């Protein structure tokens, strides 16, 4: 029975930390757009820590819960922060800045979490009080969740933030075609994450995240 409740706690912890980290991620997009001259996110009430303004019922709750309970990697997303690229002071440059503000916020969160955890490890050199074990477990998960979100969003497929590497260099019809692909990006990602491994016995997304987020996680925590 104890392991059952531990499993529930671990699932809830991952989902809650995913939601919190996703909210910070989306706020970072909004503040970056505001700094670059666009007030769309501000007028939409998206520059807030209130999760109700950011979270998507399916992407922020149902999908990550289903994925964690299924034993796979957790994917979560919040409602994208609206912004108007026509309001940006330097559209080509600023579009990249706005896009990468989200992953950068995840990097900052991971750094903060790992710094606190490493401080705790140094402070408690002998027996750890019981409450600190739970905090350390939460911090460790928080660091890993943010590194996963950062590198996942850097995949250059719309509407993920990594697509900003490509889109500023497209013009005219090519740009419009690229934007149309966004309609199918989530099915494409889910197919790559689940159908491809079923057929080929190889999970490219998992391998990519292990080589990036996994390795950086070990570096951050001194493993």
C-alpha cells in the first residue's frame, strides 16, 4: 500500500511542477514581448502567476497525468502567450528573443533549484531531517522537469520555441507554408514519441532528451 501512495505522490508532484514551470515559461514569453514593444500579452492578462490565466485543461492536466501514469515521458503545455510580431521593434531579432525567453526561463529555474539542492547537500553532511528528504526530492524533480521542458521546446518544430531558429529566415509563401504546419505539430510530435518507437523500437525524442536534459541534470547536481 505504501508504494501505491508513493507512486501517486510522485505522479502528482511531477504534474504540479510541470504546470508551475510551464506558467513561468509562458510568462517569460510575455515579458520578453513587452520588452520588445508588444503589449498584447499584458492586455490579455497573461503577465501573472495566476495559473488559471495560463493553464490548458488538456495540455496542462490530462495529457501529462496520462503520460506519467502510463510510465512514459511527461509532456505538458500551457496556453501559448499571444503576441503580435508586427508590434516588435526589430521583428526578425525580437521574434527569436521572445521565443527563446521561455526555454531560458526553464534554464534559470533549473539553476536555482540545483543551487538550493546542492546547498542543502552541503549543509546536512550527516543525518538529514525527514522533511528535508521530501524537499530534496521535490527540488531534484523540479530541476529535471525544467531541463526537459527547455530542451523539448528547443526542438525546431512549430509551434515549439525552437522553430524560431527557422521561421525568421523564411519569406513569403515559404513562411506561410511553415505556419500551416503548426496545425499538425502536436500529432506529429505524438507520432514521433509513440508510434515511431512502436514500429522501430527506438524513441528519438527520449534519446535526444537523455543526451541533453539528462546529461545537464547530472552536471547541475554534481553526479
